C-alpha cells in the first residue's frame, strides 16, 4: 500500500499542477461555463444565430463572466452575455451571475439566465433589476465534490423556484444528490437534472433537450415581430 | 484491508491532500463526514394501550415493525470511499468539464470574428476596490489536455486503491 500511496501522491501533484486549481469556486466557474455552453448549443440546434456582446453593447473580444452575484447594468468590467436570435422572434440574451427581482420584491442571483434583449437593454439603460416575470429560463448550477449535495441547497432552490418561474427554473448538478434529490424529486421533479457532466452523454442530452424545449416553446408562443411600414 | 488499514490509508491520503494545498477539499470531506449518514431502519414500534382488567391504567407495548430514520457515523471504509470520490469529482471529473467548456469557447471564437477564446472570471465582490488579483482565467486548451492526461493516470491509481479495499474485504 505504501508504494501505491507514493504513486497517488505523485499523481495528485501532477494533476493539481496541470489544472492550476485554487479553490472549489474555480470548479463552479467552469461548470457554469459548461452549462452556459449547453444553453447556447440548445439554441443553435433550435435554429438560433448566436453572438456575444459586452455590457456596453460592443461585440465581445473575449469572454468575461461574473462569479459572484451582480447587476445586469454593472459596467465595472466588460461582462459578456450571449445574444440569441430566432428568425422573426424577439431577441434573447443569456447572462451569468445576474440578479433578478423575485415575486416578493427581493433580488436573487441566477447562476445562468435567459431573458428578452429588450428588457435587458432597458435595465442596462436605467440601471434597473430585471423581474422574475422577465425570465425565460433560470438555471442554478452546482458542482459538488462531496458525494451528496447538502439538503439546504435543495431547500434554497425550492425557495428560488417559488420566487422565479417554477417550470423554467432548473437545478443542475454534477452528481446524484441523495436526500436533497429526494426533496427535489418530490417538489420539483421536472426541474431536477443530476449527474450532468460531459462523460455522461445521456444525462447531458436530457439537459440539452430540456433547454431546447424552452426555446421551442418560446418560438411557438411568441408572435412574430411586427414589421414597421 | 482491515479497519485499521482503512483508517491509516484515509489519514495518509488526507496528509497528501494537505501537502498538495487542497485544504478546501479536506474541509469539504470533513464537513460531509461530520454530517453523518441518514439511514432507515426497521424497529418495533410502540403503542399505548388501556388495560382491560384495570380501569384507566395505560401501558406502552411493543407493536409492529416500523421504519425509523437515524443518523449514523460513517465507518472507515465509507469515509475512505467518500474521500476517493471527492478526489474524483474535484480533480478527475473536472477535467472533462474543463475540456467541454474550453472546446465550446474555442468553437464559438471560430464562429465569431475577433472573439478570442480567452475566458476571465471576475471573482471580486461588490465594493472591492482592487480587482486585478480577483480575476481568474479559465485554463487554455493545452492546459486542459495536460489536466486530462494527468487525471487519467490519477484515476488508474484510485481504481487500484479501490481494488485493494475490495480484495481484502473479499478475502
């Protein structure tokens, strides 16, 4: 066993050096970025054109994302959002780490969110916080290294879901969630997506299909844009 | 591996993590271990009955088996499994997440002229004045490939540790 532990020590050192990991938040950042990619992939599969802009309305030259809750109008850094355009439909934006006003009037952070560009633009112009009913979709991402997600996260998610849009607020995690999963299965079964990692293609496809369904419903339910004479 | 070997291996691996600067990972595992596991067990239930022979005398009697939920400490084998699993999530599974994310940003930069695949995460808090040291950059594709190669080696070793745990249990 001693020789094996020596090998383990070397392998751990090599992996840590290769990934330059500083803390658990780095993992969460990358996981949110991965899920952000799944949302964009779903939009593209539904026929959207996608491009990227910063908070000042310029085409992005690199990607800059928040890791702690922020306001959609914050210009401290050129934060990036994706712009999604379906032909003839209102344009959408995808944001990371932006706050929304819940039904109670309290601002909540959404790890990832999709909302109409017109609302996002108005909020940027007048420094306003978008409202829960502006959301097309909200996603809570959890990358956990423990084998079970804490119960309080499930409780927090149920609270968030009540404050936002129940059907289109998703809980996405990299692992099976144990007791927290039981709570979510009982109260938010359509919103719970566990084990969403690239290595599990089936789960990943399920998640992407859920995002596609939201975009598909959006296309069907929204009228075509009015054409100015 | 007997109970003592399992405990010793757990301590050794914790020591390696500490030496490698992964204190946050140790803290997460410790927190999980401290929470204990929730298990359901069948135990005889109790019911309160009135005596048929003596008026108003109540007694508690054993009834049917019923499920009760209890918190139990993890045993040495479970603790070691939790630790190995945490290492897998943090250091190995994260390689494929990084890879998928890096591939996505490279692909998007190829579709969008003048868009670099560089990704910066702003970790500053509202009210922070200096932000330079609070920016994290997502690993490049080269870094991700190095991470994946190292993670595969690490996975092989963790699998061998698990085999040792299993082999001794079977023998």
